[in-house]
């Protein structure tokens, strides 16, 4: 009897090993990767939901022996994956967290790759009357209108870069976010930008959106919301790439991450960013940042970016540049 | 609105079928013997084990997904296998997920067989393995049901597929995670197409199993 059980165990183990390794072999993953490196990139939803990263991935993979694995999550979660050693680099838009990521030794070689603007969107009827207001005035009016039952505010509520931005805007307007979040006109979706826009549309409510995602959903006819406040300095949105520190994560695909960052800031990568969506939306969803910062072609805008997303006057302070000064030439 | 059936959705459908199909086979390889042994033999703790598998029948897929993620992610004990974000991880996760269904259904099927068949087989001089096989032959309808239910649970679940594969385009994207993403992107044409495909698979599998059973009966 014992021998039979032994046979069963061997048979089961064999089946398990054969089917799992067969699958791994078939898909060319795990130990069977076919000479291509697997680079895991955790990224913010706005870059992903717009389809920009799919476009970049295709062009990059055609050129380099590196397969990009894109995990799309809010900036907070994207950073958490990197801190756990589950991703090799991050693409995010939250300068304060990026700074901590560098200072705590998780990341190196930060490069600003693109920018656009956050925007406060709402129903065409604009029940709170914020059209043309400054950001601070607009938020004041929304609170008043919300409390009177005339409208709602929809928040991402997911610890993403956009969510952090929203909280800092309430703060700058002198409104206590912790207080209003419990009021019944303030809803949190806990979801990505796209879904939050759909919820805002459903309730004819206001929300803070990044311009890229808003434009995509608006032009595709999925939402009927209008840009009411936009383009101000306090609504600037800056996207950066940061590689995971190879000293801290010896198993991270560091050179692969650097290769991808170099591609993103190359003329080709920047062209993909600037042209993405041009044909369909008649305007880009994201603006390339590399040439702008290098040539200082629009000093006012460059100053905004420096104020918002530079650390001690650098996009990446020299002590966090690892062995890649060429990124900052 | 038009339903969008393109090469991407077909590729995703095939990947779904492959992953959940292999997961079912894998699970059968260990669940069937376990189920038959629990159903046939009497041993101390038998009710405890049966209760254990029954309790796991409705295990939340997200909880199981999270648990396996912690085991196989880079900082987990099995991180060196580099399984996270691969179809293999999804297969293993789904195979574990459906094991309680396979075991419980097989056990009940075997237990529902008239014990006289066992005695008869023994009096006819059958060995223990032959007795087991005889009972298995009698309970084959129940086993079919177990396999069908398991496959359908695997192909229709979201939590494990998402947490193991993270919905990577062209790599680990399956029907359920695709539906989740396209819903977020509000692409109703493809979301509805994918949902119809998923429903069709589940119904078709159940139906064909039904037909097989009826022909046997």
C-alpha cells in the first residue's frame, strides 16, 4: 500500500513539474526566457489608461532584447511594488514621494520625461460656478455648492499621485481635507483615473483629472464633462522615470532600466510622447519635457517645473545618479 | 455600439482556455486521488479533512491570490523561481483554487456509490487498486461534474488571475482581467464581446459535459 502511495506522489509531482515547466517553456518565461530580459515597470494609471505606454512598449521592444512588463497602479502602489523588489523601475508623477524614494536609497537616476496639467472638470451646467476661477476659488465654491446639495466631488481616494495632488490643493485652499472627506457630497472611488471620470460623469460631479486621461475619455465620447479650471501653475503635473537602486536590489534589472530610461528621453522616445494622440485628439495628451528643460525654451514654464519637481535645484541630485552622468549631459 | 472581436480578443480567449485548462488538469492530478482516498477509506481525522476541503470551497480568490503573491514575489520564500507575472503562476494559483471543489465533489461522488459494489468487487477477488477503479468507474458522472465545475470556476475567476499575472498585455491578460481593464477604459464594445465569449465558454463546457453524461446513462 505504501508503495502505491509513493507512486501516486511521484506521478503527481511529475505532472505538476511537467505542466508548469512546459508552460514556462512555451511562453518563454521564468528560467526559459529566450535571451530576452524581463523588465518590470510599475507605472501610474494615467500613463497606462491613455494607451501611451503600450505605444512606447511596442517600439522599444522592437529595438531592444528587453520585454517590458507594465504593472499599472496608482503612484503609491507603484512605489510599493518597487520597494518590495517586485519591479525594476517606476514611472510616476508625485515629486514628494519620488524624493523620498531617492533619499531612502530605493531609487537612482531620476529623469523627468513629460508633463501636462491637472484640470478640474465638471458638468457643463457648472452648478458651482467655477468656470474661470482660480484653483483656490474653485475649490471654495465647490465646497459651498456641495454642502448646499447642489453638486458632488469625486475623489480618486486611491493614494495615487492625482489623489495626493488633490489633497495638497485642498490644503493650499485652506480647506481641511480630513474633514470634508466624511461629508456626504464627497465621494471616493478608490479606482483609477478613467473609472473616477466615469463616476463623476454619472453624478454630474466635479473631479480632479490629469489632462491626458480626461482628453481620451472626452474625445471618445465616454464622458460629458468640461475643463473648468486648468493650465495654472498649481495644476502642473510632471512625470518621471526612476530606476531601482542596484546596490539595494542586486537582482533588479538595472542596466535594462537605464536602457529604457535612455529610450524615453531619446529624441525617438520624446517624439512618441509628443505625437501620441495628435492625429486623433488634435493635441498631444502629454508634452515631452527633456528638450524643454535642456534648452530652457520657455523660461516661465521651466521655472514652474523646477519649483514643483526639482530637488535642491536638480531633477536628480548628483549623489543619486549612480554611474550614469551621461543621463544629465 | 459594435461588438469588437479582433485578433487580440481571440488571443486572450485562447490564453484563458489554455491557462484554466492546464490548471484543471494539474488539479485533477492530485485532487482525484485525494478525493477517491477520502471517499473510500476510513481513517482517523477523515471528517476533519472533509470539513477542511468543504470549508475551502468558497475561498475568496483575492485572499488566495494575495497569499500566493506573498509566497512567490521577489521578497517571498519562492521568489527565486521568478514565477510572478507568468502564466505558470496563474496556472498554479488556479489549480490550488479549484482543488477543494475537485476533492469535495469527487469525495461525495465516491461516497454515494453503493458500498455493495466494493464488497462485490472484493469477493470477485479484486485488489484494492481494482476496487478503487471499479468505484471510480461507477462515480464517473460525479467526477465529470467536479471537472466541469472546477474548470468553470478557474476560467471565470478574477482575483488569482489578476494578482498572479497583473493583466500584462500579450502575456498574462485573460478574459476576466481584460473585462476589468476594458470596463475601466469604458470600451463597451470589447467589454461586452469578452463577457459574451466568457459566458459562451462556461455554458458550452457545462452543456457538453451534460451531453456526455446523458449518453453514458
